[in-house]
C-alpha cells in the first residue's frame, strides 16, 4: 500500500512538473522515465537504470525536438503564407492512353486572423 501511494505521488509530481515545458523538454522527461524503467527491467541494477534513463532522455529529446520543429513550420506556414495548388485533369482512355484535359491552379491565403479563402 505504501509503495503504491509513493509511486502515485511521484507520478503526479513528475507530471505536474512538466507543465510549461516545450516539446523537447517534455520528450526528454518522458524518455528518461521510460528508459529508466526499461534499464531497470533489463539490467536489474542501478547502472542499467542510469544508462536506460540517459539513452531514453536523448531519444525522447530528439523526438520532442522534431515535433517542436514541425509545429514551428506549421505555424510559420499558417501565418501569412500563400499556397498554390495546381491540379492536372487527366482522362484514361479505353486504349490505355492518357489525355490531359486542362489544369486548375488554386491559391489559398492564411493569416493569423484565419482563413481568407480561395482564388482561381
């Protein structure tokens, strides 16, 4: 009972301590925790736990950093960008040849205020 209560308390403290962290820090924290558990399960000693925590923190931090960069790219794209999409209309003929019947270019603009619409 006491071990369960201690484990739940530590889990709650670890979770609330991650509030305000960026994705890199959050990933490193989760990675370290999962790596420490895996290192303890595999090695069964303190050395295995520390190695698992270190490796997990590196991998988790790298994954979190990648997610953070993707979010930044998405945010940059959504702020004042103009996206052009060109669609090529093609028809497959019965004899296996393809006939192009035209193209359509669609432009959409997005700003931090929201979506501005489509223009042809």
